[in-house]
């Protein structure tokens, strides 16, 4: 994190462990605020990768699962990058700037994705580098977030994935149980935007934003879950994050085969877990009568909810999800299936 931005957050009450922002003094209160009120959240824990050059569009079109040509100054998209076996290395949002693409994803995936993309540049005129230091990035969420954004900036994207720009601040509308936005820009305009929004919105830590992602049913892939899931298992087809008409890209045959042949046997569910400790990404989920040697699913992400349970996303066998689930072992903490805020097609 940039030192000047870190100092700005400290002035707003942020508390750090090493270089990581953890909360603003009262995590329990911040969790309640995130669910029920207007909050702002620094997103420096989310990495930014910049891809630019004359061949950037054609290059990325041949690598990602969504149609990169649909991304422009007014429209972003969720996409994924997969192995030749169709397993997702990462899930990310793609934005278009004046001369480049920005890929926003968990920070622990940035170097791995950058390294793999560079392997395929060959003679293409493409530059791939981190953009964390050149872009400040924070989020806004809440029942009245639209009016707060309009009051602060005079603009507000109307639909999910829409992008608007005003006075050096780029605003993207993202999925959320309440209106939710991510803001990008250079230091000074972003400092001004933060200060305006901070008048009626309370700052919260990164775990609260991750909880809002879970409640919205938005998947994430981290190092522990890299190459575990085919994109459809993460419900990316339900989120408009896969294009089945575009040309070749790594893993396309697997993704297309799953799309055109039969129903999904595994997909992402939202769970409420009665656990005393946080379920970690990649940890197992079982049927109550399941085989302890063979998990029926894996945790995608989990965060503590104000109700005292852990809200989680997990990829689970569809047949197993119709029965009683437990986390960690067949007789571990109960994991109840909770409705997602969107429909998932029965077919892949």
C-alpha cells in the first residue's frame, strides 16, 4: 500500500497489522454496519494488474473466458483465466482505461497471473505490469449508496457492470445485496472522494467487503483454490462471466463440453456454517452420511456474519446439497444451504 494513502486511512481511524489494514477499531460494529448501512472500504488487499499495448485486446481475447471486446469505457465485466484442463487460475473484474485494461483480483493471484500471461506474449505488442501503486481503489455499499455517490461525485452507474468517470474517479457498479460500487483513480481525486463519502458512510475493514461479496454470491479464487474449479462450478455462467460464442482460449473445450452436455453435477452454493473457527478456502464440505475420505465439496470463501454464523460460498455436489451438510468432516459443524440472490440455470 502507498505510504501517502496509508497515512490518509490512519487519519480516518484505520488500524494495521504490519502493512495490512484490519479494521477501524470495532470489528463487530463494522460487520453490522456492512450488512445494514452505508460503508466505505479500502480495497488495497485486492490487486490490480495492467495490460496495455497495440495487441492487448486480441491477446486477452485469446486468454480469458469472457468476450473482452465488450469491455469499454462504460462497461466492465467479470471474467476468468483457466488452465488447459479448464480449471480457473483466477476470477477477476476487467475495466478499460484510456490506454489499457485493468484486471482486479485478490492480491495473492497477481504475480502468478502476470507470470502466466507473460509466457504467451511472444511477439505481441503487450506490456503486463502491476498497477497497485498508480491506482487507489476503494468500495462503497449501502441502501442509500446511490444517493451518497450522487451527492459526492454527481454521477452513479445505473446497472451492475456499468462504468462512469467524473473528475478523475472511475466508478463501477458491482453485485451486492445493497447498491455497491468500486472506485478507482489517482491519489488526490480519490482522497477527495473518500473524504466526501466518509461524512455519512462508515469505514470498514477488508473482511466486511469480503462478507458482502459472499452475500452477493460473487466467487473468488485465491492461491489455495487455484485450479480446483471449472468456471461453471463457480456460477460464472449465471453471472454473465462466460461467453460461449467467442473463439479459442485455454480450457475452452472443457468449459464448452460442460455447457453443451447435460446438467452441472457440482456448483456453488451459499452456506451458513455453525462453526467456532473460520472455514478456510479449499477446506472440505461433507454430507452428513458421507465418506470421510471423499469430500462432497470445498469452501470458496467464508467470513463471520453479525448473526454469529459463518457465511460461506462452497462448490458442492448438487445431489449432496439436497441433504444435510457439514464442514470439515461428516460430523463437523452444520452447514445450512442459504438462497443465493440470483438464479443458477440447471444446465451448465
